[in-house]
C-alpha cells in the first residue's frame, strides 16, 4: 500500500526541520525515507509553481561528511522516480552548485550540514533562479507526497541500495572559470597565500583559483576527518594555527572556508582572522557597491564609513539578505551586494569590468571575498591589517552556547520582550545594566538587539539551524567586545 506523508508532520516526527539554510538534523534522523520525501516535496512544489514541467535535469551535490553520499543517493532516487534526470556534480562547494543551476536554469540539491558537527547533516534546495526563500519553505511544508510501497524498510532505509552516482565536473569547471575569466590574468601575482584546507569541500578549488590568478599558494592542514569550522565562532586552535603559519611562511593572508565552502575566512598578514562583517564591508568597497544588504547583527561600521548610498538591514539568514537585495534592486540601485556576519558574500546584480561580466550569484560565496580583499590590498598598496585599521573603529565579537534548546532560548528572549517598553527596559537593565549601563534602544528585527548609552550592543538570538543560543556584541575596542561577550556568555549559561 502506498504511503501518503504530509511534510509538516514528517518534520515534527523526524526532528529534521527547516531553518535559515534548508533542512538540517542529526544524520541518523535523516533517513533515506525522510530525505526522499523532502526532495519529492521540493519537486512537487516547483511543479505547482510552474517551475518544472515534468521533465529535465536537477543537479545534486554534497560536502565531505561521511553521511553525505547516502543522502545524495536518496535525493537522486527521488528525482529519478519523478521522471527527472539527476545530474551528480559530486563533492563541491554550495556556491559552485548554485552557480551551475543559475547558469543552466535548473534546480539544485546540495547535501551539507555546513559548519555544524559531523553527526549532523542537511539539504539545501535551490530553485532555477536561486535559493528557496521563506515563502518557498512554507510551500514545501504544505506538500503531501506519496511514497512507493516497499521502498523503505522499518528503519526508513532503502530495502535495496540505489546505484552509485557518477560525478560530472561541469559545475566545478564553471565555478573555476567564473573567477579565472573575470579577474585579470596574474591579478594576484606576488601574493603569498596560505589555504587552510581542513575538511572544506572547496579546499582544492581554492588552491586552483588563487594559483590560477598568479598567487603563490601553500595548502595547509588537510584533514580526512570532518572539522566543524564555524566562521562566526572560530576555534582557539584555528586562531593559534593561523598565527603560527603567518610567522612560519610570511604569508600576505591565509584563507579558508566552512565545510561546504560558502562562508569564508581570511586573515591579515599576521595570521589574525578578520571578522566576517568587517570582511564584508571591505569586499563591498572593492566592488564599489551602491547598495548593501546585511543582517541587523553586523558591524555598524558599514553605515559609519559612509561609502555606500543605501544600507538595508535584515533578519539573520541568507533568505532575508536576498530579500533585502531584491528590495534594493526595486528601489533602483544598480550595483547591489549583500553579506552576512559569517562573511558569506552575495551579488545581486551583474558586475562589469573593462572586458568581462561577473554574473550575479545571489547566494553565499567564499572565494569571491578572498579575491576581492586581496585585490583591494594590491590596489591600495596596503596590507590587509592597514585596510582594516582605516575602517571606523567598531568591533564585533560573537559566540554561542551549544546544546541549548531553541524553545528555552526563545523563552528567555520573550521574557525581555513582552511589548511593555518600560517593564522590558527595567528587566534588561536588571540583568545587563551593572555591566553595560542604561538601555537607549531595543531592536527586535531578529532576536533581541540592545543598544546602551555607551553605544555598546548586546544581541541575543536563538540559532536558526541548530540547538544553539548565540550572542553578538559590538564595542569601540576589540578587547571590550570580547569582554562583553564573555560577560553575556556567563549570564546565558546560568539560563540553561
């Protein structure tokens, strides 16, 4: 007997839910049945939106996690069973797969858990014109799908394994060409770059692209074990390693990414990692953007520098940044970009050079930021640390408490955001006032962002894709931002 599943119910039953970057959960909960059903719902939704016509290609790719290959096969099986042709693009960066989909006008399915631990994974779905947005997510949730009889065993796994996927290199080739064809030949000649490879799926492509632009590139610390590098909460061992490598090799910069290579890391010549929201300002400046969309959590040096005609502050998450960029285009902006605190950089409009065009890629990308900041350094004849020093001196720092249930962190925030301004101000100052002083404003765009009379900022927010409670801080010095964050972490830890 065929099984009919409502996706909204399956999300509750499986504990694999949609966040700001697609469906995510524990790998053991992402059974073949769950991944097959979600992919079927994605296809069914696109058909209802007249974006698919019952035939054609859907590209599938993934990161380097141990569970990725199995989930890719489950997704590809769902594609084939609905009479579409699954094209395996192998293991590749999320932006490389999204770029291929945009260039070919086809949907894509990326299996990745991004920066979260290896025991988890996820699936990012992209329409032919770009990422799924919040309204698309709701449309997928509403789908009811029919599963073939006898396809899965009692544990939700395939009764017989589908065949292996033979990867095609077209998507990775197109991604490499995107940069080597747009930027001048030997544009990075003379630069000494370290590539911290760890388990990033784009680790070899970074070497190929940067060396193809003339840089002297040294691969560093590749790992066969998955390492959950989070560009918003850099591990102490990665901070120490970058400082050590910079001294040993005399690099101009060290670059890296998270697991699916859509969030960049870049250091200065001293091996000091740049904050993502600072790197985003510098990348926007290189492209001479007239409009920038970025989440409310990002560094206010963006406005204070005065370099950009319009700034659009959004909720946290690439779907909201994309909505902000789309609004900027509707408002008449010509060169529109966006970035997140994790440094993922998005381009909403084609960028023209003297001879070439860099096509819009409205999804997080990492390599574009690496290249842009290195070129900004070359054009200005300054080191990366000197470029950072020229920005308004606002410093951000963030961290998160892991294994903090979303319902508990949301309850804590709601207790400080009841809607009664006087009572909420008193409640906030009772907790934070001794350390930070009187409250002057509260922003509830996403979570709770508190500005104090000192112009210092505390921003509390549950993670959108993991059981984590995040805190973002901003101050006039780096040491103070870090001190504020530790104070907040101690307060939040007592809320467990």
